[in-house]
């Protein structure tokens, strides 16, 4: 069972004991979670402390610890050094991959993202959705025309309204999006390390200060799943991030998507995508395992089963 543990109360102490993550407050235990059940730990609170034994125990299980800023965007992360039995060879292939291959891989990711955006808009009966198939077909190797940005300029007003502006430092809707993306980012980063790849070496994102570059590449097709959940939450009156909403975001990694004719949870889809990327680096052929855009019924299922406010 994959669980995302969110630490949002100031002054907590987090440790490990006999296979459990233990949360204490003023020396009193207030919660425990089996370490083997943990998918990731997200820390939003101030003044928290944790033991090195906990960090080691989570790393041994491939579970990242994500430290978030006040806007709910990640600012730091811990990841295991040893993620795969053939890690050395896979990382070497990753580092030695040429730009032509990286450009082909990025094209496939951008096409998948734009198709996902169009699929979500179509499910919401937005007339502009039909243009996204054309935008996807116009993406070239490396996306030199920046069709990703062109799609985004149409997507956000069509989805959120003409007055919405995507702001990574903003509150309200933007804070909900930030948190959802952080959950998805942790899932993809975990999959990248498990596949024997290094999350810092991206195929498109290359900022030297970004320890998540490869995760930020692979997360792109998953983002509209978060967008759909946020839209449903807003439709039900959500204005600020609270514990019940965080639990809904945590369940997103268990939402089923279709990939190569097989239905798998989002967490498994991320693993298969990362594994296919590692194979692409080793063979020099751009073959990514990307999930199919959800049907209208699937989008409705996501909204109804994950967005109910408790």
C-alpha cells in the first residue's frame, strides 16, 4: 500500500522504530505508519526534527522526503544513492545520450502532455479542445517552436477562465496546483531513481540548480490529472489547502490509467515510463511507455472518486 505522509504541523519530531515511522509532539506519540507502506514523505511545517535513522530507512525503501516552501512547491529532496542493481551502466548510458535522442524523447513527452490537456478540455465540453490535436501534430523533435508554451497559453484560460494566471508563488488555486504537482513530482522522482537513472540529468530541463530536472521532464503528461482534480475541488468550494484535500491529492497516485492496453495505477505508470526511458538511453531508440489520455468517463471518475471534500 503506497501512502504519502504529509507533515504539516509545526514542531513535530519524526523518527523510525521497529519498522514504523513515528510522529511525536512534546514527547507524546501522535501517529505511526509502517515504513514499507510509505510512498513519500512531504514536509510543510516549521521547526520539525527527524532522525538520521529515519532518513536511512526511507532511502532503503526508495521513498523520498520532499521539503516544501510556504507556496507548497518543493525546495529540497532526499533520494537514495543506490536505486537499481545496474545503476552504473544505466546512468552512464543516460549521461552519454546524444542531443538527437534527447530531442526525440522530449517531443514524445510534449505530444503526450498536449493530448492530455486536449482530452481534459474535451471532457469538460470546452470548444477549443479540438485545436489541441493539431498542436500535438505540429510538435517537432526538441519542440523548437515551443508548442508546449503555445498550448499552455490556450489551455489555462480555457480550463480556469480568462482571468487565471499560473503563478508558482501564488496562493488559492495556484497553491492547490503546487501541492498536487509536488505529490506527482515525488512519485516520478521515486520512479526515476528506481529505474537506475539520475534525477538531476534531464533531457530538456537543464537548470544547474534543479535536482529534479529529469523528474520535471517526465512529470509533464501527468500534470493534467492534477489540474482535473483541482478543478473539481474548486467546483465544490475549496479555497485553501487543508488536510482533507491533501488526502485527496495523495490518492491520485492510485488512480488507474491505461498504458499499452493494460490498466495500472499512476504510480505504476510512472515506473514503467522511467524504465522505458532507461531502455531508450541504453538502445539509442526513443521508445517511451506513455499512458493513454483518459476517456470522458475516466475524467468523470477521477473527479467523483477523488475530489469529494470530507
